[in-house]
């Protein structure tokens, strides 16, 4: 997708947690690194800092960004891919650069060592100046994974959390080095690239779930690999249960609850699905347990939060006002707005406008909420009730399903061509035949 303005040549790819964006971006980086020599690729991920226990500070950001960019620049120039995975300190990187005739980097090592104040302004200057210098030497592509996490970085100088995404304002405008950023917190990432100081500098697109024909192909491949017996009827049912979500499909077809590698009837699939989403060892249950645990008290503090999630889960895709949600959960509007904000921050619900939200459209998430919180809310947890929910769901073949997919790399590369083919990356690099061939090989492999 091309940005709306000429100074907005960067691109943002958005999908929910666990989609597989990182795998795709790493594959793109690896191919750009190994299959061409005209454009320097940079890949920086902040995924480790999704864990609240890992505090991302301005100081950590400063060191991580500097060492990663310099290391990958040197590695690309020397054609040494093994350097990318090595943990190299500043002095070692400086030594490698000087021994290989890259004296032009010496001033950046000196500037970094003299950067005693780790203020945000100092970081801003370093990022802008160093990125501009390196990119003037050679065109590049700056890939940043989990970009939204940079909205919450601890600044020791003022003893507060800061939004540091603004440090990339000038790099985002560099036509010779577009940025490709990704984010799994949908609402926060949209806000970051659409309404902050980076507004109008990014094109924006989303990863969608598989269509039924892609699901059929994917299920067939997994069944062949895992030696599963599976019927066409079950394949269609899997599409309904998962909303065409490849990660969820993978979970079902790799489950320890599969009996005799046989999924020839919908009843066998029902039992498998129930175990996966209700048992602690199920992949589906574990995935959402982990996600909910990250947000702790915000999601598990009181029954009204559970009631709000339950209400939204039984109205998939419906546009619902805050007032209606407040009435349904028996809470005042102010408290309900706070609850909904927490759910939005946790990327569990989608805001439609200022005070309106969309009912949960991810089928597995909706089922997880119904099962995990049903007893807490209504005291209903019998197997008969869960069976009723299952068959009722399968009767709703045309309901709106998940907005975004949990994409498994094996099938995503084919879908990703839709976005990459029309993206600003190819627009920037259209005159470079080697890059075009490299990206084409990523898509078609």
C-alpha cells in the first residue's frame, strides 16, 4: 500500500497477538540479507518486552537500537549472516569495523560512548542522525517488530513512562529507507501510526483469516503430514469453529487429545475442540490463558469485567454502545468505560467509535470466555450446556468470524503477497531488479 503523501513512504502491518508476523518479517529480512546486495535490511524486534516483567527503558532502548543497527550494517557489508545472531558489545563491534576498513563508523561509536545522558532527546538525535547517515551510504529497509511497545518506555530522567515512537519521525520520512513496522495490539498500533507525530507517514493494512478454500488446502496438508484421517465434512466444520484461523487449525490437528489420528466425524471434532479449549494442556486453552495472565488484575479483578466479556462474546460483530453494555452488566457508565478501555488495551475488544464497541468476532476467544467465565457469571458449566453451544455455533455458518488470523508461516507467505506486492517497499525499490527478484522469491517459496 502506498502512503497518502510522498513523505509517508513507510508501511505498517497489523494483526493480533500470535498471528505470525514476526516469522514473516524475519523471512523477508533473511532473503533481503542473502539474495541481494543493494539495500541494507535491518530487523529489530521488541517482542521480549511484551512481558511486563521485562521493563523497557530509554537506556535499554538506546543500547539495543544502536548495537543492533550497527551490527546488522557491518554484517551485511561483510556478508557474515552469523553476526546477526551473535551478542556483540560496543567495543567488539568497533574492533570488527576498524579491522575491516569501516573507519566512517568510528564517529558513531565515539558519539555513543559519550552519550552519558540517556534522555529521550539524546536518543532522538542519535536515532535520526545515525539512521540518516547509514542510509545515505546505502539504501535500506528498517523493519521494527512489535512497534506499539515503544509507546510505553520508562524514562529515568523524568521517572515516567514515555511514548518514544516519535524518535522515528525523521527516519519514517526517509524515502531511501522506508520503515516496515508491525504490531499485535491492534488499537494501540493504529493509534500510534495514525494519530501520533507519525500520522500520515505510514500506509496501513491488516492480515485477514483464511477463506474456506485456503482452509481446505491447509487442513489437507497438515492431515497428510500428521497421517490423519479427516473427512470433508470435518474440514468444513473446522472452518466454522476457527474462523479460518491457521494457528487454531494447527492447534487442533496437533492436539494431544486426538484419538487414533482419526477426525472422520463432527462428533470426534467436537470432543477434540472441547478438550482443547477447556483443558489446561490444550493448545487453545494455553494460548488464551497466557494472554489473559499478562493483563492480570485488569481482566480478573471483578465479576463485572467477566460479564462485559461474556456479553460481547454472544453478540459477534454487533455495534454496541457503552450505555447498552453498562445496562447488561449492571454497572454505571463511567465504570463500564474503564472496563471497556482495559479490554481494548488487552486487544480483546474492538472500539468502533468513541463510546461504541464491536462484539467479539474471534470464535475461539468467544468460546474461551463462555467456558472459562460461564460458571463465574451464571453458574452454568455442565457438559450438556457446552455441547449445546457447540452445535448452535455450527448452525451459524454465515455469521461474521474473526477479523484477523493467527497466521502459520507455511500458508501465510502466499497470502502476504497481496500486501507486499502493492506496498511502498516495491514502489521504493522498483528500479532495483535484484530486490524485486528477492521479494518475489519470498512470496513464492
